[in-house]
C-alpha cells in the first residue's frame, strides 16, 4: 500500500490541476482509458473536426442558389478519419508521456486501470492485466467522467452497435445509419454522416428533437431536421436483428403501429451516465444523488473532507468548459484550503453543432414559466440583418428573455449559422450584469456582421427604453 498527498482519478479536466505549485506533492493519477479524457479523445474536439468537414461537404448542396454550381465528387472517409485522429492521438500520447517521464512530474505516478474505493480514502486500482494495487491519500480529486448510456433493446448487443466512443473510427462509411436518440450527440452525428452522403434515420422516443432546448428552438430544429434526415418521432426501438444480407433491422413501436427500419450501422446516442458506479464512492463515505452523480458543495468538495469531484462525474452540465472551470476551483481549494472559492454555475452556455447550429444560455421560456419568473421576450431573425439577408437564411432566429423591470437578460437562444459564436456577447452581458438597453446602445455593432442579430433582438425587447 502506497500513500500519497493527492490522488486524481481521471485525466480529462482533472489532469489540468497539476502545475508547478504541486511539484513537491506526492501525487498519483489513475486512468482507466485513454489519456486526456472524453473531450480530447471521443468528444468535443474530434466531433467538431468532423463537423467542420461536414460543413464543407454540405456546401455544394446549397451553393447553386447563389449562382455557384458546385459538386461533391467524393468523400474519402479514411482520409477524413485519419487526418483527425492523426492529430488527436499524438496529443493523448504526449500527455501520457509528459506525466510519466518528464522532470516536471518527478513526484507523479501514473496508474493504468480502474480505481475503486475499498475503504476510507483507500483506492484499489485494477490494471488491464488484472493486477491490483492499493493506494491511499490525504486528498482525492474524482474526475472520472461519464460513459454512454445503453438502452435495453432485445438483440441490439448481438447485432452490434456504436456509441460516440466508437462511431468516429469506423472502417468505412455505411450506406445507411440508424441513430437511436434525439439529443445533441444524435443531432451532431446526423449532420456529420448525412453531409458525407450517408442515409440517416433518427429514431426519437419523444415528439421533439433536442427537447431540452427552448421549445421554439427545438420545434424549429425538428422541422428543419425532417427535411434532411428520415426522422421518426414517438418511435420506441423494441428489437434489433441481423438480416441474411448483413443489414440490421430495427423494429420500432409508435402510435401508428410497428415499423421496420433497415440500416447498416446503429449509433446509440441517448445520453451519458456518470462513472460513479465504477468508483464505488460509498466505500469511502462519498454520497451520490438519484442520478448517480457524486454530490459536491459549492467548493466542489464531497461530504468527505479532502475528497473533491468535478466534471461529468458530479455536474449536471456535461460540458468541457464547466469541467475546466470546476477544475480551476478545485485546484485553488487544494492549494488554499483556508481560503476556498466557489464554482459559478449561474450562466452556463451550451451549443449543438448540428445543421443548423444551436446555442443557448440561461432560462428557456418554459423554465421561466415553471419558476414563476417574470420575463419579456425580444426576437430577431437572420433574414432581418444584412449578412443573414446575404446568406438568404429564412429559418434562423434569436430569442432573448429579460427581466421587465431591470432589463437584465435571463436567457438567450439562437438557431442558425455560427450561433455558438454569436451567443458569446450575451453570456458576457449576463455574467457582468449588463442590461439589455445598455448592451444594445452602449457600444458599436459591426455592420453588416452576424452579431447584429443580437443587437436587433435586444432592441426588440419591450422594455420601454429602446
């Protein structure tokens, strides 16, 4: 049994905690998968590299309306895949090499394997070869992340399926892809594969895609998705079988009866679950909630002093920028336990890099109503600004919610080109308490750039000050 000053479980955002200030700490890092965590290896970064490629591939399908006749003459899937992972894999390998062998990490020991608590502040790490090592520590940072949820569908395991962990490394593009799910992972991969020429079928149990977004946004996205993919709403996947020709038949049940959807590959994208069950936090006294998230306070500390948690393991927000923020809070509190700081989860933005993009922050209209929050709404369409007009975009819009008394923004929701970038000034205004009128009239807005969409939406908020 080896004792450490600090043990970090997970090498995503948890790995960023260690810097020169920890050089004298005897530290262990435990990693059960690939160094670098979800975002680097199977999440944000590779998916957005695929999304950018998909955006380029989709351009010829709309270029003719502008008088430019383009054609997509081919898609070299191995080249697309290998360009992306040819850049990412060395980063993961380099991060591992740095922690194991660089002089900066002389006091750091890396353990490959799954860590599981077997006593108070006692972790047993089981390596891939079955060898177990027991380590203890004064402090732990639990940053073990999450993994894809898998539904129980008879026959699915036997026919085989992909998750976001594996779909990007396919050997070849399928002709037909069935996506079980209707959230952001489903939306992004539908865009990627459809743009590369794959026939995509989205199978949603609900009557709306991206139903966690503001309902107006989700409704517009669903309408647009049905023009791009075969969208099956209110369909429950009840079985999967392998046909004689090698294809996969998915049987679904809907209000209209039973359907059979025939595809070549299946992507399961119904959400992610925290990896808390792998850690067995109860063995060290750490509690989890009904959704299996490790319970933490505002300082990111669990109910056990000296044990912190962050990221997907403990956070409602399965977002890299949130995990990074929480890691900085944990880093400070490890170094300054007598002067702790709190995480700020007031205005957490998110984006869906689908077709089209969606970005949001703050309350949806439905949440405002549920919480009895007074609000007024300002809207603006892409078609109403010069650059949107130039793009001939007739479907995109922005929707802002504001307090009718103070003018402070309560929420913002955008669907359309570059929504993820256009949202940023709203996040800044909300974070620093800038009211809608001051934001609209207290600065220049570049004409004719896309952020004029926000300017117009601000001016359309009925505050009596415009």
